[in-house]
C-alpha cells in the first residue's frame, strides 16, 4: 500500500522499475531545475506533504529533496502528461536545486543559438 | 556512426535502451511542453539541423517533431544536466506541442495549491 489515490495510480504508466520521470520547474521563473524519478509512494508523499519527494535511483530509497542539504522544494502543482508516463512538478525551491551548487542541474550548455 | 561529437557522446549516460530523456521547454514563456527521448543520432540531428528530433519509443524510429503534424520545434538551446543523463531542449514551438491539440502535454492537473 503506497497510499496513492487509486484513480491516479490507475492512470500512471511506470517504467520497468516502477518509476515515472518528474520534470521539476521553479513555479515563478519557469526555470527547469532538474529531472527526478517517482514511484507511487513518492508521488503520494509529494501530493500530500507539500514537499517534493522522489525515488533516488542511486541510493535505492525515498528521498525528500533537501532533507540533508536543506534545499527543499515546496510543491505548488503537480500535473500528469497525456501519456500518463511523465509528471511536471512546479515548486518553490529553497537554495540551489543542484548538488553542485548551481541554481539548476542544466548548467552544461551544448548548443545556444544567437 | 551517429555523427554525434565524441566529446558529447562520452558525457552522455544512456539508459539500458540507449536513450536519454529530453525535457522540452518553450524558450520565451518557459512552459514545459513535453518529455521526449533521444538516442545519440537524435541528439546529433537536434544539434545540427535546428529541428528537434527524438527517438519514438512507440514507433521504434527517429522522429522529427512536426514531420507529420507540421508542429515543428525550432531548437534554441540544448543543455545536459549534472549527471549527464537528462537533456533540456529549449525550442520555439509551432502550433500545439501535444498530439491532443493542447499547448503542452501536461494538461492533467493532479494538484494545484492556492
């Protein structure tokens, strides 16, 4: 039992590991902060606690963003895409989103047109 | 041979299917349009043709976004995340991004705080 609303659980299309990617966006600036992964329990926590919660694939455990760094994400909205296989989580980020200290995880620009 | 710059190819961390998720964002409004997937050849095409190009997991083939719908995405920038396993593609979208006709694929709101 993950606690996730069965009506939402029925619409989720998970990968072979039971996970769905979550695009995380700063709600006011629109900056894309990071991509993380959720299982049903992480989505339930995100929807009900107000704190963005993910499944850490590297640690193999639930991960409340900021629980060690203090760089929390207050949840503003959560949406599911047309295929039911991706989430968009709009948040209010405290501090930098990236573990490198960058505001976002997408600091490595491969191409920028003029 | 995919044509992808070997220095970029060396930094990509692909999943077991050789794919990397690409978050697609409208460059001026900041709207997150969709999540798609790229293999090395799709990333090479995106970086060199100016048209966002993906790997369609459902069709099992390269997919120039808009090739049938006309709803192209002109590439504005491409960035790689800190782990090398996710791309952020900023585009100028022609028409709706979603095959449903919605402006974005994230029309299904699960939670919205006041």
